[in-house]
């Protein structure tokens, strides 16, 4: 089973520090266009190996595309600083000895939408399994922004806009939900394999009702729950089962989409994209940039009006 691919969605703003007001992204300091600034930053990292020594992370930027308000590309990233053997899974033989200076890099898609004369933009980043690049994207651009524009703050809200969740939960029909724990607890592991302690892996509680509108009230409760600012308990409590994430199959506009609510208290929302018809894999096994870019732009266009972004 391959790792799932998903998109995370974030709102981008530039705030004037003295007034705490959102600025026009086309000229937030009177002259600078945010998209042009982002293009310059990412271009300076293009087709070169860049290192963040503190994290022992290497990255490069490729396939930068700037068209119709969209700025998109790939970030290839991986860790270095330790040795390991690269094993052929067919033979079990070590084919290569990874040196401390080597980094096994993985490509991730990203896209900014910065429309003209708007105070809000949007960022989409790709996740592969539980791995994503939001923190890396922020690290790449925040340092240069802070040094150059000391009277402004670049804000990338790490919580998914409520309007996006309302669109899926209120306009769509929830078909199934899965409560997911990212480890196998020691008591269950011991029953299945005597003497075992807590294991790496996952445990899911699936709820698949036959009644069509079984989850109607649950969808409304979920929206209300995520809108709360003071949350101390789980959205759905099951004695003896503490989950880390909620996954739901939601039918919207005639299609069933898979969405994840990663840790509802911090409210990260992922849209699974593996079932998208336009997706294509390259010879390296990763999704191609062109197919990701087509789907990324489609999602951005669909969601911008719902979060108050003028196009």
C-alpha cells in the first residue's frame, strides 16, 4: 500500500505592524508585490542544493511556474547527517552505503495564489503520508521577508480556513468516518502478539452507516466544534480509544472526496487527492508536477471565493 497524497490549504496575509491591518498584497509597502517577492526568493533557490544545518535538511526548488496569479513549483527535500545502507528490496542486498553528506530527497508540490489588489492569498502544499513542507516553505520565505520588510509581517495561517471546512461538511454529504490512532496500543499489541509493547502503525475505528442522512447532525456538530476557541475534549469520545485524527468520506458535487482533520484542536485539514482522474505518476514513482499543478489550481479556484479572496 503506497502512502496517500493530500493537499493542505492555508491563508496568506501581510500585516502592517503599526496598525495591525491587512495590507494590499499587490503593494503591501506601497510598491512591493508579494507574488513578485516570492518568485524572487524561490528563484534564488532554484536548481541548487540549499542546506539548513540546524535541521540537517537539504532542499532544492524546481519547475517554478508564474502564470495568472499562480506561483507554483516543486521542493525536493530530505535529511542528511547520518550513514545508512540502501537495500534492494528484491534481493535484500545493500546496494549503496549512504554517507553523512547524502540526502534522500522527496519532491513536494506547492502553489501560491496571490490575486491583484487582494488582502488575502492562498497557499496549497502537498503531503505524502504524514510528511509535508509547510514549515520548510515558511522557513524559506520568512527569514528574507523579515529582513527586508521590518514594518510588516508575513502571516501564513497554519489553521485551515473555516469556510473550507463548512464547504465540505455543510454542502457535502458525509458517508463514512474513520477515527485513526497513529500507534497500536500496548494492550492490543500484546493480545495480537503476546509480549509486544506499543507498536508503530495505525489503528482505525470505521463507522459506515447504511442510512443516508445518518451523519447530518454530526456534520453540523463538527463545524461548530472546530469553531470553538476553547476546546478541552475530543469531538467524539469513545471510552478506551483515544484517536489522533478523523478521516471522512464526503460526497460533494457528485464525487466522493476523502478529507482528514488532523488533530481537531489545532485543526489541520487535508484533502486526499489520490482518486483524482488527472493525476499521473512519473517514471520515478512520484506524482508529476503538471498533474499536481492542474489539480492544485482547480482546488484554489473552487475555494478562493469561499474564503473571501478576490480574483
